[in-house]
């Protein structure tokens, strides 16, 4: 019987199967008519980036230069009574040593323009099969935790201590394949528009006498008050607090979006982009039953929306090039089970320059105005910023308090807000 993984779990592939030489990666899904889904693989080096455009395996480049990773194409195999939508063969013993990780992804073609997303896609899965015997080794059902996303990093096959392992990721992004390319070190340059033909020359105009225009009468404008923006509320001072709006129904989904600016390198089509600041969003959570922990990309601790801790992280924008940033989601229907949450951002990689990053956190609620917290008080000596405190109010709603306080790391932030967790060094 195959091993069933949950999001964030990892499993050995070759350690318990020493004779395994070649595997078949199968992926499937069900989608509404008109949604065009593409499967791609990124071959990543120690830097977490590709070495060039040949390290992107997709319909236009079905095989890597070594021939060890290859899309099956039209001759897909029927395994356990099922033919997957897409299949790729990975000949493990032949994968070049420089490739440390193979990231498997799904994207919706032209999703933003067509207003399509993975909220319209059901029953998506990935499975790993022994190509020689046809035995299914493991399976990961991705689930329905997506709303506006047009790209998903489904899972990673990676080397660890000389063996191959698999990590169930299930992280969503906006921006489709181009956003993932930028995240993994490939810059996609849009095609230049076709120039329009030059208009035919008009006949020469008949010259008329030049009459100087009469100067206009001066207009004295009445001063007006600045319009009130009812769609957004900004918490500008430390300690500012506001409650989320509680309507007739439940709070529903609360989206916490981190967006930030990043200077981009100027490179050509499928050229490598230079590394910059890797700014991540995360949180500490404490439930009413005493359960405590963190949700963040560091350590692949992505949480869960439908089960405890009722907080999940969609994805990890490694470059800041994804215009929609990163999203934490809080299940407001479980407000009575959540005691408090501290939202934070940290610079995982790159120079500590908060002013250049210009981070903005926007808290989006159903039926109420967006709440914005700008990270406009900077301390470049410290790489972590506590942004906002979310606290339970009468088991009915949450209060949002601006913090914007800087710390040297997770442990110092933990001590400041008395969480009491034990921290060890992690990686993404």
C-alpha cells in the first residue's frame, strides 16, 4: 500500500528502496471546461535556482540536457488502473550531481487574464511510482486550499545525505508560470508588441492668420477636504488597535498579505536574475487549548487552514518579484479556538535593508475595509520585525494592533511576547 502524505510532510524514496533506479512522477486533476493547466519541473542547484533555461522541463523543453529527466508525452502508462494527466520519468542514478532539488509545479495558462484560478480545480494529486515494477510508492492529495492562485509548487524531490526524499509542499502563488520562473531564477521577458503601420501622410494644411488666444480668467478654487477612503484603514502609530468587522455571519477567511519592493536585475529572456533580499511572512500562534507554534516557510511549517492551528501560509516569494506577495490565511470561523497571533516578517537572505524592501502588510476581511500596516520605522541592525498582534475578542471577532518592533531573531521575538517556544536553526 502506498504512503499518503499531508502538506509539509517528507518521505524517504531510495533509503528504504536501495534497488530503485528510475521513478515515474504522475500528476492528475479535474478542472472546469476552458481551464488550461500546465505541468512543469524546475531543476534546482545548491543556490535554490536553475542554472539556465534548459533546467525548466515543460511542453517546449521535454527533456534536460543529461536525458535523466523527461516528460513522457503521449505514451503515458496506466498504473493501478489510472492514467495520469502528466507523467515525467526521473532516472535517479543519472541525475547530475549539481542538481539537488527537482520542484514539480502546476500553472494555469493565462489565468489572470481569464480570471481563472485553482479554486476551480479539484482532486489534484501527485504520486511517485517505481517505473520498473509499477508499484505506487507514495501519493500526495493537494486538497482545496486555494482561492486566487494561478500556480502551485506541488512538491520537491531532493537529495539528503546521498539519498532521495520527497517533500509535500502544496504552496500557491499568483502570476502563473512567469511568477514561478522569476522565483527560481528565470526571467521571462514579454514579447515586444508588433509595430503598427505608419499612417499615410495628410495633405498639408492651409495656413491661417495667427491670432493670439485671449488669456483665461483666473479661477480661484475652493479648498476641499481630502476624501475619506472607506475601503482601507491604516494603522500608523504603534499601539493603534481596530477590531475586524463582525457581520451577521461568521468572520470567514482573513487574508494577511505581505507585499514588498525588490530591485530587479536587468537580464534577457530566460536569463539568470541576481539574488536580492528574501523577505518572508510568518506568525506565532496560540490556541485556547494551549497549543503554540509558528507558521512560516522556514522549516516548511506551512500550517493548516481547516485543522489546528487554523492558520496557513500559501507560498514563499523568494525574490519579491511576485506582485501579489505572500499570504497568511486565518480561518475566522474558528475564532473561538484561537487566542492570539503575532504576525511577523523576517529577512531570510540578503542584506538587512528594511527601507529598500518597503514592506506593507494588508489584512483583508470579508465585508469590511482592508487594514494596512506599513513597515515604515526601520532598524537595519535587526532582521526580524513583529508587525501586528491579532487577539480574540469575546470569541466573536479579532482585534488588530500595530506593533512594528524589530528583533534580532525568532528567539528574541518569542521572549518579548512570552510565547515560550524552543527554537533551533532551520532552512527552506
